[in-house]
């Protein structure tokens, strides 16, 4: 495969900065590929684009230079302290390709807003001479969207954009522009993105793949392994309580009750499915500025065994959120490009392995998701379908 464009929404945020810097370091031999799922041998048959084939650009509402965004990550230990200096020129080059994004607009988006986003994507693809572009949403968590008419049908969305009254989340405005520009889309956050019916139908109409939602990087990753264990051993989980502490920009965003409710709903979905029965599962996310990019989760699981014996399991997960998420962003960019090249249309459920709330799939157990992903990627690679345009 030739060069693949990776357009990051929230391109100067911690996850995007770590992903870009990590890709630069790996391709230069200055870092290992630890955490990159698609580097495993199970993916060799898929002939995925290499990390060296990825070309980065993006949208962001922040004006902070990408190299500046890397400095606090180095100070906190997320990335080795020498890397931002060693790759300053390369970060500068990527930063020059970042364009201004769009803020949420309660009064509604107009066609001029999404046309500008679409134009940015098309200019990036032409300037960089890439085969196709994958857009990955890494923006801040939004409140749950209101169920408006323009989110229900493509024709209503088009009419609302023409009238300047399209009441859609910013993530869906980005998804609309990406699809119109011929790009596949990955919703790495719990945001709506392409999930509303109008956007999902547009992806189907334009013959484009998409995947989401909400990257599975920490506590929910552990849950997706432990919950099937309890179910398989016929142990009844009575309650599963979770407390999450995090700082950084994500923590600050989730201090807003509406955004917090969207995130907690995404994290909570799937536990009942995994266990096979309803369970009391209080879940809290608290902002602790002192923690910076560190995410700490504490879980208490109360379960019942033979003859009603009451027992419990507790675990603590602590890690750098950006370091956990960044390699998955690179994996998803490679896999979405593969799906696009293979002619997949609409949601790609096999990519549910990477998400807390997988679109297009009821599978939540990690190993079940792993089998679906690797079975798909073990199929021989196919070229683009007849008439496929180079994006």
C-alpha cells in the first residue's frame, strides 16, 4: 500500500500528540512497537499499511504548537523526555498541516462550516498524495446529543445545513465532512460522530467504512476479560462498583456533568451482557487535577459462589491514558484503511475489539472480539473494488 493520510480531530491533544510522536519515533528506530496490536503476527496476511506509510494532519480548536503539547507529556513521564527535542522538526512539519476546527454551535451548523472542514481534508489528501484518508476523532467528550430531526435522515440533515440550523454535535459535523470527502471515520471517543442514523446512512450511501466508539484502554479492558470469567465459572456477580480518578484535559472535560454522563454510560454498557444478568454497578468518574495524564481506577466486585458463599475481588488499574490510547489510534488508522481498501461499507463490527461501546456488534468479551478481529484480518488482502477512487 502507498501513503495513508491520518487526520486527527483534536490533533494537538495528549492522545494525538503521543500517537504522532510515537509513530515518528518507531519509524526512525528510536522506540519499540510495544502496545501496537497490528504488529502481532496475526495481522501479517492483511498487508496493512506500515507505520512509516502514515502521514498526519488534523483539526484542532487549540492554538498550542504540537511540540509544545509534547512537553508536559515528557515532564509527566508519558513519553521519554528526549523525544520531543529529537523530533522537533518532524513535529513542526505535522503541525503546519493542522487546521482550525469547529466549536459546538447550539444555534446549529451551516453548510459553510462543514464545507470548510471537507475542503481541508481534500486539500490534505491532494497535497500529501495519499491513497486515502482515515479521520480519527480524538476530541473532548461531548454531552449526549438531543434526538433532533436532522440526525434521523440524510435529507433532513442536508436541508438543515442549507438553512444553517443543523443542530448536530461537533463530532457529527466532522463525520459529515469526512464522509463527504471520501474518508473512512473512526470514533475513538463516546461522541456521536457517525453513529446517528443520518450519518450512518450517509456512510452506506457513499460506500465508506466507519468504526467506534470510545477506545477501550484501561478499566473497561480489564472488565471485558474478568466478567466472562465469572460467567464461565457460573459465579454470580452481585455488584460491581467502579471509581475512576483522572486529571488532564479529559478529566477537566468530564468534570462537566453532561459530558460525564455520556462517558459513564459508555463505560457501563456491556457489563450486563458479559455477565448474562443484571447487576448493581455504580460507576463514578472524578477529576483530580494533580494526577495529570495518569488514570487510576479502583473496582470492587462482590460475587456469590457455591451454597451462597459471599466473596469479593478488588483491583486497581493505574496508567497513562495517552500511552495506552495512542498505539490503538495507530492500529485503527491502519485497519480502517484496510477496510476501505477491501471495499467494506458502513460500520465494521470486527473493530469492536478496540471499543467500550462497539458499534455494530453485541460482543463485549475481549477474547470473543479478538477472534472476530483476527479472523477478518487473516483473510487474504484484496485490492480496491472496481471504480474505487484514490482518496
